[in-house]
C-alpha cells in the first residue's frame, strides 16, 4: 500500500500533515461520542487544509489528496442525511447499554437482497421455516404450508 495522505503532504506542508495526523483520531472520537456537529467542523478544517496545498503536489499525490477530500465530503453528507438515526456509542457504552449490530446487519441483508433481485430479476422469497426460494426444500406444497414474505 502506498503512503497515506499525511505522508504525501509532509513533503509540501508539514503543518497540514501534522494536523491530519492529530485531528483524524479526534474526528473518530467525536463521531463515536455523538458530537457530529464538531466532527463536521473538524472535517471542514481538514478539507480546507488539504485543498490549500494541492496545486504544489505531483499529479499522483494530488489525486490521492483529492480522493481524501472527496471522502470527507461524502462523510459529511452522510452525517447530515442520517443525523437523526445515528447512534451515540459513547453514551451507550458509558451507561452499560448493549451495542447492537442489528441495524448494520439488517442494512446488509437489504443490500444483498436488492443486488440479488437486480441480478436474477425475481424477488427473494423468505419462508417462515427459514428456507429461501428457490433453493429451499423440494416440497411442492411448501408455499401453501408456510407463511411467505417477499423481501425487496
């Protein structure tokens, strides 16, 4: 794997490289603890700092920094779009509450089913006994014997 963004920026602007090395872990901390507005402000500073030195970078390094900046924009957009449904894991951890992976698993199942629907052209049928169509048991009366749910 090639150098990270801070290593690339070290040659041109040591201050910006140091800021990225220090602020990225803090950004992660802020997001974990539900401080999304502060995280967005920190991302704005990283975005501007990395953008200020892009003209003085080599083409390949400028592309790497450009991708880093685009990831910051995508993360900001995600935070703004999902503000109400984000989980404050720090709060849950401090109050000895369980941290469930069910929302992530549900989202992945939904994406897999959407992809399968796109590739095969037919919806995935889930039966109450746990089998999925078409690879479930070979009983001809299975549909009438089981409660069916179409997962789209």
